[in-house]
C-alpha cells in the first residue's frame, strides 16, 4: 500500500490495525491477496466491520457500485419526493439505514429513474410490478445461494477454516454474478415476447379477463419423500421434475406460470392443449422410470392475469381438484368435460371442495369412459 524504491508494494500493517482490522499481521496471506487486487485500507476496514474481510474479494463483484447516494440525494436527482423513493426501494424488498446515509450507487439511481419513468407512463400498476420484481430477485438469490452452498463448499469459512482459501473460492464463484445479470436480460426479453404473443392470441383488446385453461400438477407422496431422501436427492428429483414439466408444457403450446415446491401451475389457450399437457405429464416415461406418480387438476374459463399470476374461479377449482386427485389421476370439472366431449373420461362422485358451496361435478380424464 506504499511504494518502495524497488517498486514493490508494502502493506501498512499499522494503518490496517489502526483502522480496525484485527490481527492484521497474523492474517497476512489474506491481506496480501486483497492488497494485490487493489483494495484500500478503508475498504478492508469496512469489510472487517461487517465481519466479511474474507468475503470482500467476491462481495465487490456483486455490488452495483460505490454507495455515493442517499435516498434523499437520489430523490433530488430524480425530482421526486423522497418518500416515494423510499417506498419504491421498500417494494423491491430492499432497505437502508436511513434517508441520509449514502447507500445507493449511480446504477441504483439509474434503476430508480426507470421506475419513475414507468410510473409516469404506466401509473400505479408499477407498484405491483416492483413487488413482483423484488420477490423474483430474492428467490433467484436464494436459488443461487443454495446451488453454491452444496457445489462450492470452499466458499464457507466454517468449512475451510482458512480465510485465504475462502476468499479465493468466493471471488471465483462470485464472478458469475455479473454474467448472470446478462443472462437474466436475455431470458427476460425472450419471455416478454412469448408472453405478449400468448396473451394477444387470447384477447382482441385490453380486456381485464381472458378465457384459458388452468392446470395444476404435483408429485404424489412428495412429503413422505422429504423424510427419506437426502438434500442432493431431493434437489435432483425436483430439478428433473421441473425440466420435464417445462419441456411438456412448452411442447404443447402452453405456458408455465409458477412452481410451488413440487407443484406446477400452467395455462393453455384451448381445452385440448390443457388436456394433452396434463396427460403427458401424468404418463411421462421419465416420471415412471424414476418411480414418480403425478396427479393433476384442470379447469377452463375466464381468469384475470395480474402481476405474473392468474386469478379467478377456474384457478381455484383446478388447484382444489389437483389436491383431491390420487396418483395418476387427472380431475376435471363438468364444464371442461363438455368441451372435451371426444375424450374418454370417467365420471366420479361429486366432490365437496374447500371454498365452494356446492359439490362439484368431477371426471377423471385419465380413467376409462
């Protein structure tokens, strides 16, 4: 951190310890590594205060930039009330110590400028979008952390007991963070086009409701499996199930809405697509080879697409039917049975479904007619 006459960097150990880096000399390998990457005394001291001196080399790759703006200064730059900026940041699932502490980077303020422009153009609906965006990014971060925790044990100091090994491992792994950001941008663009095309094919104009088929499917006995399978086995099982579901749903022109543990929700534009997708999921050879049993519930009717999800009576019906179905069963409503008159199905006794006053007419689409 000081340059000698022989052009060799020399760490100022006294300055580090005075700044609050404990036992700096005893942590020489880590300090020399961070110094070689160009980190200053101030940056090391700040990381030490957070208890993450060993994580600094990788942490910096995940930051959006130096914290030079507070919520107050960001609001001034954007020309909006600071309370609005504070709310937007909160809707994204993020927080800062207070309005006047520098915590936002230039990139953060640029992102908030996009929010402000969207709000001016699109109105109050943007609040819901921010909430979905924040929840989606939080889930993505959880998924990344879970993947890293199992596959890269050296990023955990408790595992290596060596700050330098952990620092190097975390920096190498964290290098994917900006690259993942580029992947997110590409995938978002493709899904945006796909979703717009799907919805425009169902509605001629900006109507609140659209008529679609709604399906739910999940694995029979999954809760019992969680008691006997290892984390790695469960992870592999869910990954295989998710991959199979995505392949089947997309091949039939339908769209995956969301995964909830071992359950998937999808939408289809026609009753035939909906039924074909469910049958292929329940009878998929990969599921059978793995000893998995799938069951499903289907309904068709008007729903309201909102904030990346769908709401309405058909959604509730399909979900309840899926939960009532046994292994290999596909339960459908009486209304959907009429729309699938050419498909074999077995009539069952009416079911009392939670949230519905009257017993529902139910058919097993995967049974014999």
